[in-house]
C-alpha cells in the first residue's frame, strides 16, 4: 500500500524507528475502524448533501446535542446543516481515499497512490462535477498512473508515516463533518503521543493536502498568526460576523501601537477575489502613496526599521514572515502586489538561507502542493544584502562579522543554482556564485557596526536606487 511523495523526512529530530514495537496497535486498527464506519458516514453525507441543497441559504447555530468528538476546535460559523461545496468535495475525496485503502487491504493489493499534478490538475475546476472528481480520484488512486506521492505500507519504517496520514485524514474528516475549523497546533496536541514535534505534524498535513489535491485551508486547518506588517497601507473592513459582532472600520498601517505593527492572520488566505472572507466580511486595501512592498527576512531587522518609521522616509509597506513565510504571509504579500500594483523587494542576510527565504515568496515548490506552485506567487526581487555590497564594505567591517559557510550552506547554494526558480536573475545567480567562492556569510545586523542609523540609511538609499528598476523587471 503506497502513498508517493517527495517530502524528505530525513531532517527530523531523530530517525524514524524501523522495528515493529514502535508502531502502536491503535494505528493498525485505525483502518478497521474506518471500514466499520465508512458506510454509515457515506450515507450520512449523502443525506446531509441533500439537506444542504434545500437549506443552503439558512445559517444555523451548532446544536448542543450534536455529537462532535473534537477538542478545542474553533467555533462553528455555519450550522451542521450547511456545508460549503468545497468542504463536501474534500469530505468525498477523503472517503474515496479510505474506500480505496480498505478495498486494497481486503484484496491484498499493494498499491494505493494519491495524486497531485500542478500542471494538469488545479483544485476548484468548476467544469468538473464533484462526482466526476470523486470517480477520477478513485481511478487514479488505484493505478500506478502519473503518481507524485507514495508511502509503502509494507515497509515498517514507512508504515508510521502512512498511519500519520490516515490519522490526520480522520481528524479532518470529523472536523469538516462538524463544520468547524481549527489550527495546525491543535492537530499536533490531539496526536501528541504520536508526533515527535510540530514540524513532523505540519509535514504530514502537507502530505494530506497533496494526497487529496486541495489546499491546506480547504482542510479547515490554519496556522497561528506568524507574520507582521505595517507602513503606508490602510485596511478597511466592512461587515458583521455570524456572531452578530460588527467589525466595520479601518486600520492605518502607519499608526503603530507596537513596533510589530499588525499581525498577519488567516483572513488573507480566506479572502476571495471579490474581497470577501468566508465570514462574509469585506476587506479592502488602500495604499497611502506606497511605492514598494519591502519583505524582510528577520523579525529583529523588521522591528528596527518599523521603530525608525522608515516608511516615512521612503513610502513603503514592511512585511516579515519571521524566516520562511507561512501561507497567510504569502497570501498578504500576493494580495498587496496584485491589488496595489507595487513591486516586491526582499531584504535578507547575505547567506544562502536568507536567499532561500526570499525565493519561497516567488515559488514555495511542489512540496506544498497547490499552495506552493501558482497560488500566492509574487515576482520578488533581491534588494540585499548581496555579496557585491558586502565586498564594498569589507574594509570597514571587523573580521568577526564574517562567518564561514558550512557544508549545509554550500548544499543550499548548489540547490539554489540548480533549482531553476525564476526568482534568481542571471545577475542574482552570479551573486550566489560569488557568495560560494568567497567562503563567508554576513548577517544584516553587521551594518549596525557602522553606526546605529546606518541600516535605515542604507535601506532607504537602496530602495530609492532600485525600486523603479524592480518595478520594471516585474512588469516584464
């Protein structure tokens, strides 16, 4: 029994156990429980779908007698008698996978594959009916086909990963049936005795999204707020939450209540092209003469530039994902770029890790399935800190700020040059090669050695010099 995937689990905190005693019996019995519950759940879904068709305009509250075995999930926005077509589609996909899995086990078959091909299959194709999608998925899941994801259940080392996928699918199935949403953090704590850490849980959630060919948001899961933004932008909200609370009003990105500015929440992944969220709240974005979106790798540098109110010296919007960005941060940057027609410029350490962070805004890769390829892609340009810029300052900086590149750094450099990511221009690739040839890396904070105001002055100078060029490049 196989799920195929290119996600590498080798960098987890410890290697996965390969002996049978580390595979709990409850993971093995999970499939048997699914077999017993499958027909009941399927009939229930059919009845529920029929009810939804009759009551799709009716907004209900969750019945206190409803049997929901989910701990701590966020409140239900719509009642159990209303589910979106997107949720119903995900439920059907999960049931199709489990049906195929059970039949494979029953028939002693060895292959079960999930399918996601970003070139030929894009979630939300309205021309394909839900039933056709279900049948197509079952057909693909039972054949070798053009599979992109596999886990071999016959391999004791991979059976743990296989069981993890089934556990998360079961949780998501219950979550969507009860019409609730929750965070990825809760998924980890529900299976805290199974997952070694949050990262392993997050990787499995990505696996599930790839198996089903949907986005993570479609699973009813979202990450806790991670990123921040501030600057020359105004966010205007109009509408009333299902709870009856009116949240109409506007927020000025330059009126900072703290150096962090505004948190980047999941509403940016829920907002559709018309500007409305799943709660029916309209979110509009107004630019206050901003000339660029400055994406900053590190929270510390972001806080310093925010505190200095650099956007008063050069009108811009500051954004940080605190390292590799989450979906909400990428969604916000993509929305700002698309609707305000502003160039996106990246600021990172002069090391391969920082460049990789900026590259993720351009393309997160097929590891994240639908969420990684076309969705939220922005043509970000690398402002600095670049090796050529460091070379100009080398005589002014102390030797202690120059750190030797590690073996992992060299691997990242090779990966960047061989990835084919259009984020890197020919000029950028040459900079990456210079970085590798120099043998050292430098953090942005090294600029403070030249004076407390040097960082802000340098960033403003670079923005004034390269903003127009970046805008022209992004129009091409």
